[in-house]
């Protein structure tokens, strides 16, 4: 848990509460999933634009 905490908040005060660490990890995962979906959507739009230019 300490390693996970250090990855989630490098340089921050290490948390000892496992629930807080897991909550932060879940929040980070949801943020990364949303960002990945936005990038996939943008990639699809760009690919479509490229196909229209050919």
C-alpha cells in the first residue's frame, strides 16, 4: 500500500489509511480511463480526416 501511495502522490505525505489509498487509486484509474477514451475518440476523428483527404 505504501508503494501505491507513493505512486499516486509522489513527494506527498504518505497516507496510512488503506481506504484513502484505494479511493485515490480508483479516482486516478477513472481519470486515466476517461482520458484514454478522449484520446481514442480524437484519434478516430483524425484518422477519418486523413481518409477524407486521400
